[in-house]
């Protein structure tokens, strides 16, 4: 997979060289290209922002540098899907991560200030699928941290990135957002010593009785889910798919009564959604 990132803070992506994703990049499982938007800020001040039409606080990112940058980056590799982090974007989910992990190429556009002039996404949609995606209901100062989150969630699902000991399928949200764990979050985990500061590891985990261990782990995951994620617990209880609007079966239309994603030919319906 190739991932291009356009940003005014290229140094923000040093972390892509370390840990799991760093090793995947060294092996060539993922090819990262980080581009400084200012390379396409061609006016005398190399400015990338300007005051907002209609007034209001802050600055808005100018369309021209983005138009030039996206043209150049899109042309520098095969067909790509453009992903634009935005607090008003569609929720990023495990299922969306699994869908993106099946894409040959992603381009991430990192906004800053009050955001990017809206015509940039409109214009890009005339040439490629574009998703505006949010990583959560809180406000960041820019798209860069969201891209770090998404590249890790996507990268670890690529073949060979997770060591064979680890398998995404056991993950809380079940690897591709499907499967038995799709609605449960992890229960507690333990390692040696058996007793630490007077606290014992649950004996069942040392019993060797794999059926009992699996039951204990499922029950404790349920307990944690009910405590921390009553929304997911309610969906489990109602036998609904883990993620609202999510089809019960990959690629099938959303379940009756579930809002399917409005998708147009150019408005990319994020894969897996
Ligand atoms: C992109 C600019 C900052 C946002 C004025 C603060 C994602 N889950 C998320 N929260 N925030 C973002 C995000 C924030 C961004 C940009 C993503 C580009 N900002 C703006 C609007 C209010 N400032 C995000 N994914």
C-alpha cells in the first residue's frame, strides 16, 4: 500500500518511522510519502492561509496550494482515494480501517487553522473518491494527529504487519469490524508474577482449562463493555450490528431501519461503510 500525506508540518510524521508501522515501512509493506504543502504555495509569501469570507475568527487554508499539491501528488502514483480528516467527517471505525487496508493507495490531506476552503474537496471529487472522516467527537487543532491514528489502525491490518502471534481478529472491534468480537471491547489482561503487591491473577487463567478461560474472557469483556460502552452493550443485547448503519454482512445493504451511507459516484462511500 502507498500512503501520501500532504501537510504544512511534515516533521509531525516522524513517528511513522518507529514501531510496528516503521518496521512495515522498512519492509516495504507500506510506502509513505510526506509532502510539504508550502512547496505548492507559489505566491510571493508562500502563504497557505487567508482570512475567511463572511468574516469570523481565524484563518482558512487557501485553495490554490491545495489544488496544485493534489494534482501533483495524485499524478505521482496510481489511482488513489483522498481522505480528509475533519471534525464534521464520517466517524472513523474499525470497519472503515479494514476497508482502507484493502485500498492500493491513500492520500491524506491535513488541514490546519479553521480548515481548508471547501472548493478543494469539491474539485478533487471530480477526479477521485474523497472521504471526509472524523476520528472522534472532540476538537483537534489540525488533521495531522488524525492521520497518525488512522495510519496505525489501517497499517496494522495489512498482511504481515502484525506478527503471527498477534492476530487482528482477536481485537476488540474484531479486525475488520466484523466477527464475534465486533461489539465487545477487551477484558483485563495479566502476565507474571502470579501475585503482585498482594494482588493475584484470576486463577482460571492458570487453570489450563481453555474453555473456562475463553468463557471468563468473554464474560469479563462483556462486563467491561457494559461498564464503559453501554451503547455497544445495548446493540449486543438488541442483536444489532456493532456499528450503527453497518451492514450485517460485508458489502450487503445496511440492515432494515439502518441508515445506509448516502453515496454518490464521486462522493466516496468509505470502504466498509
Ligand atoms: C482537521 C483544522 C482545526 C477544526 C476550528 C479548531 C479529525 N476528530 C477531530 N477533531 N478535530 C479534527 C480536525 C480539526 C481540524 C482539522 C481535523 C483542520 N482543524 C479546526 C474546526 C474548528 N479548528 C478531527 N479528524
